[in-house]
C-alpha cells in the first residue's frame, strides 16, 4: 500500500516542480543558439552594404523566443534578468564573433560579411532568415 502512495507523491512532485529547477537560461542551448544567430545577422547587416535586416521577422522571432522560454517554465523575471545580464550578452557576442571568424569574416573587409550573409541566406539558417540581400 505504501508503494502506490510513494509513486503518486513522486509523480505529483515532478508535475509541480518550480521553474527554479530549470537549467539557467544561460545554459539553454536552443535559446542561446537563437541569440547567437540573431547577433550574427545584426553584425552582418551593419557591416555589409548590400544586405538589410528583415526587421519584422526579427521582432517576430524575438517574441517567439520569449514565448518559447515562458512555455518551458521560465518566469518573466528570469527572462528579463537573462536578457539584462551583461555577462551573458558578452558571452553571446563572443560566440557570434567566433562563429563569424570561423566562417571567414574579417573586420574591416565588408565583402567577408556580405559573403557570410549570402551563405546564411542560401542555407536558410536562423541568421539567414533575418537577412535580405539587395
């Protein structure tokens, strides 16, 4: 008789686990990958004269990413704290910079940014979906 009660208690505890038990947003791969790709798109569009941002798409993706985090159980306060974190922003920027360098981008050489942007658009990556070639 005790085993069914213990099993029921464990099942209930699993269902009612607070959001605090979630991994920190800074360790959530999906969220971080999307933010890195958004940063790549932003840097590319700022440094390539022949590529523009798809701003409506970018705002839509930002709202979808926030909704995804809420659906995972993160609170507004947790999401805001993550987005306001200077350390997390620097980490995301560094990952985006590393990605761009690994893909041939050289600061001061706009064509390298343009090439990456065109490649991202052609490969239909997250960054590419946020960009538009003129």
